C-alpha cells in the first residue's frame, strides 16, 4: 500500500508524533557519548534545561538498573546493558506511546529474557507514565508473554490477518496449558493451512498470473524437519512444540515449513504439521533416493521449471545469471537476485542444473550415464 491515513487518538497524524518514542533492534547509541549523555540527548532535543536533564537521566538509569554506569561508554557495556540505555533514552521524554522494534532480537537468550521481565515490571507496576506499548516481534512466545492484544500480519501483501485478545493474567507461565494453547493458536494463524496446489505454486515468470516466491529453505534443514516430524506419533506434531524442541526462531522455521508444503512433503492445519506419504518416504530415504525424489518435486515449481526449460532450449545450455535476474525483476523487483539464488540452490541440490561462479552462468551438466 502506498497511500492511506494514520490516526493517533482518532486524529490524522501529520509529521513526527511528539508523543511517541522508539527503541530499535540495533542499539542505536552514540558511541562517543557516555551512557548518561545518550539518555540526555532526547531531553536536550526537547529543550530541557541541563540541570534537569542530568537529574532525569540519572533517575531513569537507576530505574533500569544501570546505576553506577552513567560515565561509561557504549563499548564498555554488554548488549543487554546497551539496550537498557535505549529504553531509558526512549522513556526520558515520558511518551504516551512507547514503540519497540524487535528490541530483544539482537540479544542472547538470557539477556533477552531478563530484559523482557524488567520491561514488564516497569509496565505492570506503572513505573512509567506510558499509556500504550506497541511492539513488533517475530517471536510468538514473546508476544503471548508480554501482550494484551496481538495483531497477526500477513505478507505479500502486508495486511492485518487476525487480532487476538490475550486475557491471561500477569505473571504468565509459559508452561501453563492456557499459555501454550494461545501460542498454538497464533502459530496456526501465522502458518495458515495448506492451499490448493494451483494457488500454492503460482505461474512461471512472464506468464499471466501470480509468480510465487520460493521460500528461503535450506535443504539440510528441510530434511531435519521432516525427520523430526517423522519421529513423532502419527507423523504429526504441534508447530509450537516443534519450534521449542528445535530451538529455531519463527523466521527460521516458517520458510522450511513452507518449503515442505509446496514440495508436497507436509500439510499444515490449525498449527499442526503432518507428513504426507511422500514426506515420510523422503524422511527415511537414502541421500541418492532423496535427490531423485526432490528432482521430481522441484520440477513442479514454475520458476525452477522455467529455468530448466530455458537452459534446455539454449544452444550451449549455458546462460548468464543476469538474464534470469532481469526476467525475475518484473515479479520480484529488488528481490529478483535473492529468488534466483534460492532457485539455483534447489536446482543444484536436485541435480537439475549447475552454476559456474567464475563466469556467473547457469548451465546443464552432462549426463554421466549417457557417456
């Protein structure tokens, strides 16, 4: 969408919202300023007197647990501590709306968990005057743990897919049945359900219709996913539990699941993944047999079939990758090269075609059995 209207408290928002602040996923601190000076920057921009800036900054740093680090520089702090400085700076101007852009994604697991708890404590104890917190996250468990309302977004096109009200009381326990049921529900909304083949596969580049993007699924991970599901009773498992067991982020698991779907190895329904008979065969097959199964499956994908047939028709059966990138730009714009890279990885794994890094060309390999 390239047009529309933004409302803030029911009124059209023009320009920068003076009542909102943001904490970024990258720490976005000024490395030449001390911790206290980084917090004071927001207040200085609002015209707050120097003495008042110092007082407010010291109080906020104490509130987020950084008392004693006022004179330190960002390079002296751990990732979690640097993000605390970002929180203190954003809270310094007492915003009505506190925006968080994946604020814990750059932290290690333990630091992220500790900072989530501290943020939640500030919010639930009303230690900050903020009226609302808006957070973007790809971590479903994090959303269920923190949020009162979850908005599930869909990609291609970006739009609101669903709204989920979270009525669980704080503090929330991840092991509670109600918590796990809600997380499972959100996983189901995000993963959706397996679509009919014609809708899921789309059309080839240059052909009327929608050309579907290939998911960035690495095949050794895809094989590992199928093996994990195959080990479960009835070859079916809850996606929420699978993510926990494999210790993967949502951004990692969804492309793999989508890859399994479009290849016909698995189906998705209500947050559960279930292997098809073909998926079961692939999970238990040898390396050579897997390549043979895969060759037949990826040729069903319009983009890969288009590349294969284009190479077959060429006199030398060698074509520069730039040609394919140019053709794909009509459907994928700036992501054309990324889509070609995925297609090349899949095609190479299935021994359909190869890629020469030196010349930047795709080519058909000679059939050894024909010699």
